[in-house]
C-alpha cells in the first residue's frame, strides 16, 4: 500500500516538528516529561571492580596490530603463523566501573576506567556529585 502525502500535509508536519523542537513547553503536549516524584538527584557514586579468568593456549594469538607502515614491503612484519607450543596460561583481566545511583532507583554505569581516575572520582568528585541532577551534564561540567 502506497501512501501519498500532499504538500499541505508535509508542510504541516514540518511546522509541527519545528514547533516542538523550539518551544520547551510543547514537549508536554506530546510526551510526558514530568517527573512524578519531583526532581531526580544523585544519591550515591560507587566504584567497583570486575574480575575474571580464562585459559589462554600457549603460543597462539600473538598477532601484531596493523600499522600504517605495513604498506611498505621492507617495513612489513613477516606473515603471522601460530606456534601452538608451550604451556597454557590463565589470564586474569579486571576492569573498574562507576555506578551512579539516584534517589528514584535509577542507576547509570560507566567504564571501564583507569584505577587512577577511579580514585579521583571516589575521593574528590563523589561529594560534589551527590545531590545534583544526573541529567544536567553540561551544568555539572561547567561547575
């Protein structure tokens, strides 16, 4: 089924979308942006670490990353081939994440982050963020 819109319908739709994007109160006509429990606030900032382990076969997956210099024959590394000799090892990766909790039960997750940054967030920024609006990213950055 083919729908054909008249010029008048297209212009009416464009005008309505421009109106909604320019006038802040117009959003309330189409969407319920009101928060039923009042303004949302950050209630806690947590740092946590995720750890795991997996078995890595010895001598496998030792390829180099592609380099811009690989286009030159004399600078290109030799063709990679697995040499499955040696012992298997256990890799133990870990990553640190930030969890931001709100007073209305919503949570945000960010990461992974470096340990140095996590220390600064927990020690310095945590006190600053608690009680602020989590959706006001520009305002928080400017403060």
